[in-house]
C-alpha cells in the first residue's frame, strides 16, 4: 500500500528476470467506504500502475475478485453471517447472496468494478475467490464452497465476460 513505485518497479523487474510471467493482484474493497472513496480511487490508480509496469515487462495479469466482499459501508441488513461460513479473514462487510437483494447488490458492485476499473486493465486471467474475506454461514449459503459461492461465480462470469472477453477464467477453491 505504501512502497514507493520505483521500488515496486525494481521488484517486478527482478521477478520478471527470475522467470515470473504473471502478476496476480486484488482490489481489496473492505478498506474503502465506496467506489468513489478518494482512498479507493488512489488505490485503483496504484494497482493500475502495478499493472502497467507488469505489462511493460511482458507479464500477464491475473485479477482476483473475492466473491462476496463488499465496501465498508455495505448495507448491514445484507451482510453475511460469519459462523459456519468463514475460512480465513473476516471484515463484517461481506454480503450474503441468499438474502433478498444480496445477489443484486453484489452483481451491481461487481459490474461497476468491471466497467470502471478492471476492464481497463485487460486481465489475461480472472478468478472469483471464495474464501478469506468471502463466505457466509447462513443455512441458505451452506456449504459455501459447493453452494452459494458457485451461484456467485455463475452470476459474475457473464458480467465479466462482457467487459473483458479476452480473459481466461480460473476456478480456485478448497473445502468442497
């Protein structure tokens, strides 16, 4: 979040020389209040800088999205339940896709991120990650990895394919 860009550039150059050919990264939403939060805008500009450096070195881009992650100001009434659903970090801003309006909220947020940020990066690979900040333990979402996560994946993929049709989609998960 704070390393000088020149140091990041040197580090990515070293990685490229060592044979790394792909930069994977993620726009972590829970740090910010909304898409328009000035800190969020600055962070997206920073991620774009990372992507531009990686591209200049011939690297591919692998964009990760956490399935039901949301901004810090996400609606409390749509939030996910931690118990029985969390596998890793938890920030109390995740959205339950099974609550009325939850999936729509997630899709609208994802589409905004695709349209106004991710598409400009032209990622080579994309994954919708189920855990860490993702998950919900409610009865309608259980078991997360084999149920609600897959519904989010199915809902997000057509949106993503509209904005970055060149990307290959990678399914990554554990706890089937």
